[in-house]
C-alpha cells in the first residue's frame, strides 16, 4: 500500500456564499461517513484541519541564526486548510477518496504520494 496526502485547499479572500446551518451539518455528516468508511477499509491514517494561514510562523536558518517570521511561508492567496493522510492500493484509489471529500466540502483536493512509503509494511 502506498500513502497519500489529500490536501484541502482554500483561497484567502474568496467570496463564497456562506453555508447555511443545514448545509454545514450536512457537510459535517458527509465527512463523518467518509472518515468512518476510510477507517473501516484501512485507508485512514490521520487527518487534521488547520487554523487560518495568517496564524502560521515560519522558522528558517540565516547562517547560524534561527529566524522566525510571520507566515504563511508561501506568498499566495491559496492555502492549505487541512489534510488527510491515507493508505491506498494505488493513485486511482486515492483519487476516489479525494473525490468523496471534495464532493462533501466543495473545495479542491490535491492528491500527492508520500515519498518512501510504497509497499512498506505497516508499523
């Protein structure tokens, strides 16, 4: 099994009609179903929602000195909003999970394989 990151993206300042309470509850319920399905099929490894990009701090080296600056690292309007780490037989299976997540929350999902995890035994 290979491991993939399904990253959930958002766009800063994107004007979208705010969801109604009913739409929010439906979306959360759909995600709950998807996450339970992932767990039941052995695909779910870990997932998390992130705070807004403006809460990030970037840590880097400058010579021998450690510098911290306000984030986010990338100067972009597109930001990582959360992610799933999953195990899947192949890219098509990972894309299937991403399709379910994007259908539930209505934002783009980027699917990327994790380097060095293909065909490794589970810990």
